[in-house]
């Protein structure tokens, strides 16, 4: 029997499974690279580089796309696993997608000289502040929800309501903030020097607290904790470089844009990897179930269902090629008497041993053996004439005899009888049932002849219908 976990369990494992040493080392290398990049770029943050005007909208569109994908995938996992943290993280990325879209739409010179929606001169700057402050706040909220709410808190019938709250809530907050910055004249949030700017200090502190919260809460034990910490660190680096240089087209500005894309992108990559792994496990489960459905649980041989499915294709191939097709029916002699004498457990062991011995004489890739009934087996032999089929049946009979499985009288050991039937090119027509019945009749004659025998029927015409 094949044990199959439910898909929800597979998706839930993404949240709770421990990060492997290899995953932790890889994430650690990325974190080190982020910190080294920050250390190199920070002293040069104000250095001007050539202006590339499309760079900012390109980055914004990338962030919008990746954050939207992350929100969708996390929301989908939440609906399956009912883990509040996943829903809240989906909300954090949905907020990011909306915030960056509003910042781009209100940015002067992108879609209109002053920005869309009647944007004020500082609307885009404040939208950037809300984006870089809102995302870490919602990440902190998601981590706190995991510590305080279990899966049982989200009833199966109320998942949609929770999704509206956890994902729709941050989106609503983003929409309200967007309306606020468009309708209100606000002073510039950032200055050339932000050391004593309360907005900058609070913004940086929120990002730093988010990193510390993720690390302290999960202690980087789970896969999600590891990569969420990387995303939070990237957001902190993005914020730091922007605060060090508020001018466009500087070293800090360009590098910060790269990290703004990396923050949602890294989790999207992990989520897509998880979805890919889920599909792989589903495929493996399908293959396993397919194999189980074709195999006899006791003997490991193919079962009668598989025989019924495959025999038609072998018949068609024999008709097209004009080559013979042989069947060998094998039956364990006096098996009921053996069961009565030794019990069903010994009987099962006997059948398994006989099946293994029979399988040992079937070597060609196209040949196969199936358990046809209780103690009856059938061997399908494409491109095999009557003499070759009888020779194989004799080898099978001898292989079972050499097992030396003790039996009751009249025979000392367990034996088998076999009946062979072969279709050969010729005239006439008959069904596959006729071929099986012919092999079975030959088997009956072997039984009547004293058992432990192989009997071949006369070759039959090959035009099978």
C-alpha cells in the first residue's frame, strides 16, 4: 500500500520544515554578500553616476510584478494551509505591489510632468517612505501572528474572511495612504542629511527591527525564516542607501534600486521552487500509485488488470509483424491442500516464493508475467513460438521444483503445472479469450496428466479479434 500525504501537508511543510545545512550556508553567503555590498556602496552613496532615466520605472515595474506574484503565491498557500503568517506575508507583499505602483504613477516626469491623480510635489517621496516603512511593519505583524495564532484559529469555513483581512487589509491601508499623499500637501520627508531627520530615523529603525524580529522569532531554523530574513535584510539595505543619498542617479540610488527588486524577488524564487517541488512530489505520487495499481501486493508481479490492459497491444503487434505470440498459464499444484495443511501465512509465503522463481526465468524486456488468479500465473511471450514457450515453461517448472518447498503428499515438494498456447500467422479469427482458454485447457490436461507437467496446445492462427 502506498501512503500519500495530502497536498496541503506538502505546502504546509514549506513553513515548518527545517532549513538544511546547505540552505543555511547558501542564505548566509547571500547575507554576507548583501552586507559587503552595503559596506562598499555606503561611503560612495552620494557619488554621481550617468543618468539612466528608464532605470527607475523599470525597477518599479519589476518590484510590482515580483511583489504581486509573491502575494498571490503566499495567499494561495494560506488558503490551503490556513497558516495566518502566510496570509499576513501575502498582505505585506500586496501592500508593496500597490505602494510601488502608486509611487510610480505619482512620480513627476514618468507619466505626466507632475505625476498622475493631481499628485503633489512630495507625493511620490512620501509614497516611497510608506512603502519602505509599511513592508517591514507588515512583516513584523506576520511574525507576531505566527507566535500568537495557530492554524486552528482560522476555521476552514472562514478562510476567505481571513484572506480579506490579512491580504485585503494591507491593500486598503496602501490605498488610503496613496489617497492621503495625493490630497494633502506635505513637506519633503527626506533631506540631504538625514542624521537628525525623525522620519528617516523611524524608517531605518522599523527596517532594523523587522530584521531582528524575523531572526529572533524563528532563529533561522525554518526555510521560510531564512529567506524572509534575507528579504528583510535587503529591504534594510535598500532603505539605508536611499537615506544616505536622496539624490537620483547616485551610487546609493542605483544600488538601492537593485535591492528593492531583490527583496520581493528572493521570496518569489523560493516560492516558485516550492511549487516546483510540489509538482514533482505530485508526479512521483502519481507514478507510485500507477505502479501500485499495476502490481500484485503479495507477489510483486503485475496483476490481472495490467494483463488485461497490455494483452491487446501485444496482439496488435503480433498481427502487424506476423510473429507468433505465446501464453503460458502456470498453476501451483494442490495449493488448497497446502493452505489447509500449513495455514494461510505459509500459503502466502509459498506464492511469493513461486512468483519470484517464475520471474527469474522471464528475461526479455517485452515478456512479462502476471498473477492471474489465486495461485495461477500467466506469462506473455511476444515473438515466441510454441517450442520456445514450452522450453520456458519447463524452466519455470524446474525453478519452482528447485525451491524445495516442503508439501504434503502425494508430492514431497511444491510443484507447478503449465499450459502453453501459441498464435502463429495463418488464416481464421479468434478472440484473446480463445487464446487464454486454449492455454487454460492445456493446463487442465497437465493437471489431469499427474501434475508437475508442461503441456502445449496446437498452434492457433494469428488473426486475433
